[in-house]
C-alpha cells in the first residue's frame, strides 16, 4: 500500500490547528523581529521607489504590485502577503520555524539595508536611472503619476508582456 505525498485539505487544516496551539507565545520574539524587519524593508522599498521608480525593485512580485497599485500601496500589500505566508508556513512546518524565522529576518534586514545604502553601492550611476537588471533590452520609460520621469525602466519580462499584449491586440 502506497501513501500519497499529497495531503488532503482536512490533514492540512488539522495540522495547522494542532501547531497553532502555543505558537504565538513560543515564537513571540521571532515574530516581533520579523515584523520589525518586515516594516523596515517595506518602508525602505517605498523610499527606493520614490527615488528610482518601481523598476529599481529586484523582487518581481513587489515590482509587479508596485506597477499595479503604486509605489506605496504595492509594497505594503506585498509585504502583508509575505508576512501571512510566513505565518502559515511556520505554523505548518513548526519544527522548522526557528530556521525559517532566522532566515527571513536576515533577508528582510539585508533588503532594508540594500534599499537605503546598498543600491547606490552596486549602481552608483543610478541616481538618474534604474538598472536594467542584466537584460540588454532597451529601456522603456513608464509614465506614471506616482514618480517623476527620471528614467524608470521596465524589466525584460514587462517589455515581453507589453509586446505580447500588443501582438494579441493586432491579431484580433
């Protein structure tokens, strides 16, 4: 008899309920540190986007939500989603929660540092334009009421999506 690796929804819900008991008290310090690191990352991302535009953001989900919702609401929404996913994963994988929290706190803290100081260290000439993130595609300037037109560039993926949507419009 083989046991399936896929869990039923009932098994997942049962495991979340069992692991939730005592979770907040046991991981209160790590939760507080994760919230602080998350808020620092979110605030520094908003600051970076007001200077360089959403094209300077390296995380594709944050960049996409920032294009859709703006440079303030986009990072806030994305960070809230990231935090709830962190809660869900650490409750479900409670034995691994300590390692996950330490990793996430380090990454969020590094991201906040990078947004404020590291970006200019890696891209010193980017005070007037955003990096192209390694793609050779020509920069596409995105008009937006949220930031000044200082050379905010789309990623190669955004250029491809725009080209695809233009092609699909021309076909129909």
